[in-house]
C-alpha cells in the first residue's frame, strides 16, 4: 500500500507513525479551539498546523504537549469542524482523535 504524500512527510518529520488498521499517532502542542470549533496541533519539525477533533477530552489538554492516536480524514466535517460548505482550504489536514496521551504540561 502506498502512503499519501502528507503521511510520508509526517513520518520523515518524526510526527507520525502508522500502525495496523490505518491507526496513526501524531505528537505536538495542542491549541484551540479555533473559530471553526476544532483544535490545532503544531510540531516544531512540521510546517503549519493539523486540525484535530472528534474527542471531547481535547479541551483538557490545551497548551500541553500531547500524543494523539486516531485516523486521517478527508473533511473537516469528519472532526466536527464548523466551516461553511465548499470553503474547505486545499492544504488543511484533518485528524480524528480516538485517544489522547498527555506528555507534558507545556509546549516547547
């Protein structure tokens, strides 16, 4: 199976690891919620932010370094993003969170 280009970039940056059944793990600093109602994950080795959502526990970890497990999804709607129909940005990345692991109380 060939990985999407974004997945290959995230693996190379050390922010993503694939496991069985397409489960993925990403690590970074959690911010938010943003105006669209989802959270942003940033990582010092990765340009831009990844929009994450789909887990009510995210609110407890804002401003913390976390490890998120879940799956990449195609649409912001899949993670609860409240964006006007047809206004999705081409470069947005969306990650639906199934579990959260707290790594540190702050972000570097």
